[in-house]
C-alpha cells in the first residue's frame, strides 16, 4: 500500500495529516518497505486521481536509502523533498511517508533525511 491524501474520502479537508491507502501490485521482493516507498514516489495513477487521491510529494523526489534497524526506518531522500512550503503540505508529506512505512509491523518510527541531513527536513 502507498498512502495519499484523498479529497473524496476525507470529510475533514482541513486535516492535512489524514491519508488513505492505495493498493498497488509489485513484483515479489524481500524489500517490501522499499517497494512501498518506490510506489509512493511514483505518485498517483490516473484512476486514483479520478477518485480523489492526490500526492504532495514533489515530482522528481528520489529515494537515496532506506535502512530499518530496531523498528526505526531511516529514510533518505533527494533534495526535491525539501522543495515545499507551507505547514499543511509538510504535514501531508510526512503523513504519506510515515503511514506508507508504518504499515509494516517491523517499523514503529520513521526518521527522515535529505541527502544525509536530518536536521532541516520538511520545515514549513
């Protein structure tokens, strides 16, 4: 599953952190968390957009690395992830990434970084 905002499913359009699962078929892999993030970064497919799904992750954002240790997913993205403005959009992006990863029982928390720097990630 990849998690996106959905204007049709969300009656409270002011809750930027609310996301909804979009189901995707991917080739069999042992790296399921990475596959889920890859699908998230592919964005919304046409049929998903037609039923209200939307992504706030900037186009061109790439996954540099994903390491899961002791229940913590450390996820590093390309610089495009930080090219956003506004607290609502930042909250939506965080929610999309965290919910996509936390669907897996092996992940309890998520630490985001951009090009190795976790200090100023997704600041409004």
